[in-house]
């Protein structure tokens, strides 16, 4: 078991890197699969000293639910942003900065939250406080910043807390 852990220190990352390589070459062949697997083994092995501890995910099945919610929100946000850009005059837009206090403490969970916010059209994660206790988010149109903050905390942060902490 220790030998396997040394060869594959991060097996999920190995799988993700292999699949990513196959998607990048835009085709499937045995050579592509082998090379992708080699990259999937080599990259985590070489970066192992920078990973002080193995990431613990408490709710691996909840990840699927989280991804589905994020994908749904991205589609809906694209439509909302298109509507704002095409039909809402600048004088009626309410761009705002929203500070989201964080209950998350693991760097991986905070990174996923910031990436989720940035991937969702109309919002961008702009800054993380020095202590990591608050995230600054810019919203394209947010007449009620508190509602945006509460939505982020309920929709994303709560789920990430269940997954990572």
C-alpha cells in the first residue's frame, strides 16, 4: 500500500490529468492514453513536496451535486448577463462590490469557491482577505448586495463546507 501511495500520491489528480490530456489531443488512441497516464503519474509525483498533506474529501458523492448546481447556475447566469447587456441601460444597472464572510478554512475549499464565483458570468472574485476570512466579489448588477452574499453562502459555501470540512 505504501508503494502504491508513493507511485500515485494523488490518484484522483492522476485520473483528471489523464482525462484532460485525452480531451486536449481531441482523439483517443492507445499512445495518447499511455502518454496521458504518464503525465498523470509524473506531475503529481514531481509536485508531491508542495502538497504537505493529502486532501480529505468528506462527501465525494456531494461533489457531483455541486458540479451540477454550478453548471446550472452558469447557464442561467449567461442568460441573465445577456439580458442585462442587451436590454438594461447603464443608468439602471447596479454594479456592486460584495464582501462575503467565509466560514470555510481549507485553502482548497476557498479556491473552489472563488473559482466558482469567477466562472459564473456576472460575478468575479477579486480579492481574499489576508486572514482568508472574507472574499471580495464584484457583481455586474446587484441592486441588493446582501441577497448576493446570502446566495453565495447558501448555494456554494454551505455545500463546499459539507464536501471539504
